[in-house]
């Protein structure tokens, strides 16, 4: 058995390192099979020599991360644990520089592979559940390409397919009816660019947010084009969209094939494209899973429950 300790200044730092309800602590302890406790502003680790050494490095890196960014997330714990246990620097460290001194960083190996696929291919098809960063990472890459003048415009596209509701009964004109469908794309943009800059870009047609139906007949050169919610396209719509690609353009298509809102019997355009275009030169496919979810930890458990995976028991009241 081996035992060591590291110094931590203040109970708040210990709370941040251990996480709410000790969620970070439990993850490190369960993964490395060590005992961890805190007293007198020190964290004590005990167990077999190698796991103790690994746990010490994990906690030291988390503490450095806390000093720099002021918080520790479950994704940070996962990333640092993966780096320490594999003994290799994680490719997740490669950031997406969106400007304004801000970087967007892939949080999981699946996200890192997705980002590298987009960087290296003109067309990427990505399928994955809610919360895996499909849209957010694609928008970050588009903003970076625009800032670095690799493209002249960003085009964000969504099919206006009703998820159990009727567009016709929503108030307002066509634009007002469509806005709720396009809102998630604008939310992602709003986290990377200031509102006034987004508005100026839209007025100058540098950023365009449009329903899929408005893409017919167009050819887009020097553009970064993102089709979101692609599981709600038909095969013919997907073909129409993909053939809008012009010279020096990049296209990212993403969706969750477990949440298709098409009428029964209508083949999903994303599923068809994933099968039809797999292996085609210049095309990459990426699959994200529940392990890549970076929203609230409960989101992953919800996805697992709907996918029929065994439930993880929590400590909530019955």
C-alpha cells in the first residue's frame, strides 16, 4: 500500500475538485481504485503505488485547471483521467480558436475525431444523440474558417419538420414561424460572436440562417455550410442539399437518427446518406455516442434509458 497527499488552499477549492455531491471524487476513486479524503486543507490518497501516483497527477492537473479557469467540469475530469491512465497527451487538447481570445475544445475522444474529420474533409456526415456537440462544434469550426478567411460566408440550414406540432397554427408571418426551428443554430453562434457582429454579418449576407426548402436551385462557393437536424430530411431533400456545394466549400451534416420526425414509411435522408456515401473519396462519417454527451450528466442517463441500457442508480429520494 502507498499513501501521499497534496496541498489545497481553502475548502472552496476542495469542493470544486471533488464536485457537487463528490461526483468528481467518486469518478476518480472508482476509476483508479484508490481511497481519497480531505482534512487540514490537504487531499490524502491511498492505495496501490501506481494508482496512487496516477490519482495524484489527476488531482494536481485538476487543481491547475481550477486555478486557470475557475471551475472543474465532469468533462475535464474525464479528459484528464484519460490522459493520465493512457500515458499519452490527449488529442482533445487541440482547440478551435473562434476569436476574441476564446477557444472551443473537444471534450471527448469522439468529439476530437469529429473535429479532425471536419478539418480534413470537404463533406462530413455525423450522427449522434442530443448533447454530443454535433452542432456546436461545427459552428465553432465555421466561425474559425470565416475569421481566418478560408470561406466568405457561413450558411446554417435546418429542415422545418414538425415534431408533433403544426407550423400553420403558430402566430406571425413565415419568418416568425421558422425562427423557432433556427434558434438552436443562433444560440450556438451567440456563444462565439457578439450579438452586434452577428447582426452585421447577417445584414451583409456573411451569415445566413435558412430553412432547407430555401436551398433548392442554389450553388454555394467559398462557404461553410451546416445542415442541422438532418435526420428529418428525406432522401431527395438530402440529395438536393448535398448538391448545393460549390468550389472551396465545406459541408457538415449532423443529426440524431434516433429522433426522426418524418412520416412513417419515409426513409431518413441522413441514414441513407451515411450508407450510400460511406467510403466515397472526400467524404468522412462520424458517429458520436452517449459517451460523448457533454450536457448535464442527467442527459446521458436519459439517453441510456431511452436506448434500453441498464439504469445507473442515483441517490435521489424515492
